[in-house]
C-alpha cells in the first residue's frame, strides 16, 4: 500500500497537465494521495516526481487501458475518495464540414472516456463512499455557438450523463458533482488558434469567418483565469460536507448573458456582429 487507510485518495484523468495537473498538485499539497492519470508519457514523468502523486498511464478511449489502470490502483489503496474526470479534447469546425472522425474522437474522449472511467472505477469509489466529479464546461449549459458544435455536443452530453448518474447514485450515498469552467489558461486553450487556422484552411464556406473568429477568440483567451481557481473548486466539491450538484466557475459574462436571451434575439445579433 502506498497510502495510509486514513489518507484521502483520488484518481484524476487528464491529471498531468492543464487544469487536471493543477488540481493534482493542489490536492497533493493537501496530503491527498493522487493518482494522476494521463496519456502523455512526458507529462507523467514530470508530475510523478512530486510528493503524494503517483503517475498512471491511461487511454480513456480504451476500456482495456482503463481497466489496467484500475487494477494497478487497486493494488495500492483500499478504495477511492474521489474520481475526477478532466480528460478532454476539442475540435473547431462547421457542422457541415468537420470530418466525421474528428467529431467521433471528441465524443469518444470527452463523453465515452468519462463514462468508462466512472464505470470501471466505481467499485473503488463505493468502497470508500467517495465522490465522482465530472468536468463539464460553461458550454455544457449554454446554447451551442458557431464552429464549436463538436465540443458543445460533448459537454451537453456530460451534463445529461452527470444528472442521470447523480440521481442514481444518490440512492447509494455517492455524490456526483459537475464542474462547469469558463475560460481558463490551459494547453487546450493554447491550441485554439491552431485549430481555428486548420479549420479555416479546410473550409469551403467559412474561411473568412473562421479567420475572424480566430482573432477574436485568441484575444478573449488572454483574459482567461488561473487554473488554481478550478483546483480549489474541485477540492471543495470533494470535501464539502454538502456538495452542490454543479459548480459554475468563472463563466464568460458575455456568453452567459447571451444564454438567457431567446434564440430569435441571439441569432440575428450573431449574424450582424460576425458578418461585418
């Protein structure tokens, strides 16, 4: 056993970089035994050198890989106080032009990956009456925006999945919590410019619009929040005597405001602003 029975334990996917890495370090500093699971070997090597963090290689798109990770963790601890699902990717593109494989990949990682991890690791969560934390997004409760359909689809699915799971596991006294981040400084955000450039190059209908949106999006990301805020929110979700079903964390004010307006107002407004 690498952890004392009384030490709190958590398994974090996407746990070697970005928001997941920040959360892994935040919890480890507070004496949690953290299993930081990721697909990127180099990142795992770095984070694995830190106190209270055990690196675990996992591909959330493979049930065999997830099961192997669970088997490894089970030899080291008697259960888990938490599973946190950060693993996720994005894709930029029009719904009439994006490649089917790209859309499927987003859904496979973001939705099915979360489903697999929670299902395979559930016996260890049940053993300690732990908690499941699913990372959604402000996109999960907002209406879909242009060229963000793939990611929006995945996060809307996470919202519905998490609600159903929460209402099932409450009968077993296992809380399920959604974290809904707004814009944060991560490697995923840093890839947005590259994704927009590729989508613009490949688009037959929206080249100019995608190029314009790239500049606007990159400018907005300069105001993104520090990952430590999300780490603190996850810690609260895992430890609070009463956890809320969802934590909305630093949503973008403009997008939040647009989400409460009717579609017949938002759509013409988008066309006017983006079509200039």
